[in-house]
C-alpha cells in the first residue's frame, strides 16, 4: 500500500517540498507519495489526516506554533523551540496519535557548516515566528548570541529601527526568518539598513524561492556573504523522512 505524506500551510504555491519528496521516492524506488494541502484553519488537519490516511506531514507558515495544542505529544527539542514542522502519525482511527518534531533547527545548523565563518559570535534574526525560533535555537546551540528583530517590538525583541550602524558593527550574521520576498511577492524585503553592511557580514535567507531574493541581492551588492534556504530545506526534509520511518 502506497504510504502518503504531505505539507500543510495556508499558501503553498512557493513550496518545493512536493517536488523534493516525490523525486526522492521515484529515485529510490519508494512506494510513497507527497502532496501539499492548503488549509484555512490549522484545526482542519485532524480531518485531513483521517481522510487522506497520512502517515506523516510537514508544517509551514502560519501553523508551526498553532498546531502544537492539536498534537498528542511533542519531542523535547520541539517543545523547547516552541514550534513544530514535522508530524509523525502513529496508528489510525481511535488509536491515532500525532507526534510533533522540529527538523528546521538541525537543517539550519547543518547548512551553516563550511559556510559560516568561525568568527561569527553574534547574529540578528529577523522575525519571531516558528522558523525564527528554530534558527535562534540552532544558533545558540553553536554558541552564537541571538537578537530578534520584529515589526512589533517587545521585551527581548528589538524593532527594525534598532538596527543601527552601531548594532551592526557588533554582529556578523543576519538571518531573514520572515516570508518577505517569497514567490510570488518577490519585491518584499525586510527593512534592513543595507547601507551599513559590509563584506564582513553574512546574510542568510530562509526563503529559497526565488533563489536570489531582494534581501540577498541587496546584501550581495554590499559585498556580504550570502546563502538561501534551499540546503536547509533539503536537510530538514531528510531528517523528517528519518522520523517518519521510526519504529512504530
């Protein structure tokens, strides 16, 4: 029987996940399928799992945090992060159990290997959603100080207006963990004062479609080291596949 997996989110036309997983299944002769499911409300996922007989699914914007109360269990790492991007479905019917995990953190951290200079000790993370939580968790795990930036500042979270030349002088990495710039809204870009950036700075955009976002292009024009989120996508997907194949 063909195993069925998928991706839930609100708007998924930008996602490469369907292509990535189905290509893997075909290449490795795995009897499985993967498809996207756009949901208006995260609560719809419970009926979706039963109707489509899903054995696992990924979670993306804006449901990485709001899905947690619907789950039967959450891994310790996902609980610490406060966001879930992978759900393993165990059993079915009245015995069904949904277990949440976070592979964004490991995918992001592994994607820094060989790219991020060892001299990086401080970073700005743009956004405060589920993806930014995973990024912050991964960076702190590498001993890097993290400061969050948001359009809605609050204790522990700075405003974009706080990104001054003085602040930038003390950080070596800026990560865009917002959806700004994602296809089809490719003109979107976080309000970073790019004029203060230099070749000493590294810019990472979790967005991978398009491959060169406006955020990265403007950083490249300032001589910054740049990287998009495609490798992170592939690494977190491989980690998700391992979870979906854990012993029942």
